[in-house]
C-alpha cells in the first residue's frame, strides 16, 4: 500500500475542508489504515514554487493550525479528532434525503486518455491548489493530463514517484454538481460569474460537453480560450458564482464556490446547504471526486462514493468535529 502525503496549498487554507474529504475518500477505498499511510498538511504559501518546494522538502517553514481542531496537522489533537470524525462518517451508508439526486443515470466523467500510471508507487505526493496558485503553473517538468496548464486553471497535482502530473478539475466539479441536480450542459446555458482559474476551468468543461456559457458581470474578465465559440447572450438556466458577492439567483439554480463553518445537527446542515443557493461544499466535494477519478487513483474510479454520499459523510464528520470545538 502506498504512503500518501497530501497538502492543500494557497492562501488562506486554514479553513479548508479538503484534508477531511481526502481522509474520507481514502478510508472509503481502504487506503488509510494508519497515520503512516496518509499524512496531511496545510501549505500556507502564495507561490507555486513554494508549493512544489513543500512537495520536495516535506515540510513548511511555519505550520498553521486547522480551524476545525485549532491544532496543527500531525499534532495529537488533530490526529485524534480527525480519526473520530472519519470513523463516525464512514458508518453512514445512505445519502441524506435532502441531498439525493433526481437523476436515474450515473454521472459519466470526461476522463482524458493519458499515460497516467494506474497503480500507486511506494510514496506519492498529492496536492490541491487554491487561490492564488491556480494560474501560476507553467512548467515542462509537469505533465498535464488535460488542458489545464494551457488554460491556467491547475488545481491538482500528483507526484507518482517518477514525476509530476497535473489537472484542472474545478470545471468537472461544476458539471457534476449540475448533473446531480438534473442540469446537463447539452441542454442548458450556464451563467458564469468570475474570470479566474476556476471560472476558466468551468468554461472549458461546460463548453467541451456542448453547453453554452453566458458570461455575467464580475470583478475579472474571462480570458479568451477554447470556450469562445460557445459563449452566448441567451438567458442562463443555472449560475455558478466564483466572485461570491451575493448576486441574486433570480429563481434559478445558483451555486456558490465558497463555504463557511456551520453549526447544528446533520439535518440542519443538510437543509442549510440547499436553501436558496447551493453551498460551496457541493463544488468542493465534486471536484475532489474528480481529482480521485482522473488524477490520483483512476483505477479505483468505479469504487468511489457518490456525490450525495460523500457530501452526507462530510456533514457528519463536520458535526463530530464541531462537538469538540
């Protein structure tokens, strides 16, 4: 079994739920039998060079505490509470009724053909990128399994023991969230607020499946890209907001890209992430599944939990962690 060292890199990262999601999926796939098989870290940096340096060096100059445990990864408190949360969440076998999908068919990912190894080496490094790093990677030493480096929207990397691989999976996450709610690119126009790496990834993924994109007013213009021919002025059927400035949903499905710590029972939390607009946890969970499916463990793609189940387990795990706050 491979030893995986996982990091979430960018600024800020102290509030990220990505380590918890990584641990939940690793447990689901029976990859995390003890701390030696999965170690995690918050990589608080503002340059891709420093993120890759963490990958090579194995440590960050100034470890920061995780807000969900108020302790640093690797310390006893975080290890113990993370295990309690993952243990409890892994017992959940049914999707919460509020989070079920009307879709009958299973979501089919758009997996690119590549030479990515289908087994894990003795030691691997998996890295998620958040702002401001997604547009910074431009290196011939890293092999992109999709068009993310060209589109400047890389959000995941993998060191497999021989070299670095990368992908941009925010857009695939948006597509899967919309599919879960009965919206497919082929038949709908996506309203896009934002122009950064995640927005570019979304424009690429949505138009690649034949969907139209209506660019809505935002803080940053969407650059030219392979999505240009499918930009439209038609009214959007759904909206994804990467600016998160409280824009109105106008009665249509509206997905935020951010999330905040929550309180309450699992039932209360489930209700809160679908009321009015979809909370950013939907997107986070979907893009994590895409990371596993297309970059980290493509050979295990058919064994991954569904979007609804993983989101349900995430809420359960968060609820456990909050009880010790």
